[in-house]
């Protein structure tokens, strides 16, 4: 199993979610917000899991992939 965990500070406490993902808070939404969509696609392609949490001013993305033996 491979577990990747990334944490970043976030100021938005009531950030919108779209399609299970947190929406970008940047003004140029067409140029931002594609990273989590790509990570979600990788998780689905390889039967993994993507867990997103936000609490106490911190955003956490964890990707779990099950590696072949």
C-alpha cells in the first residue's frame, strides 16, 4: 500500500464542495482547481481512495493506493 498525505493551511471555513472535492477559492476558476480532480481520477483508476478533510485551518488530502504484489 502507498499512502500520500499533503497538508496545507486554509482560511476558508465554509468552502464549497463540488463532486466530493473542495472547490478552488481562487478568482480564476478555469485555471485552478484541476489538481484534486486529477488525483481523484488516479484513485478511481487504480481502485484507491482519496480522503479530503479540513479542520482547524488546515486542509489535508490523503491518497491511498493498493500496490500489486
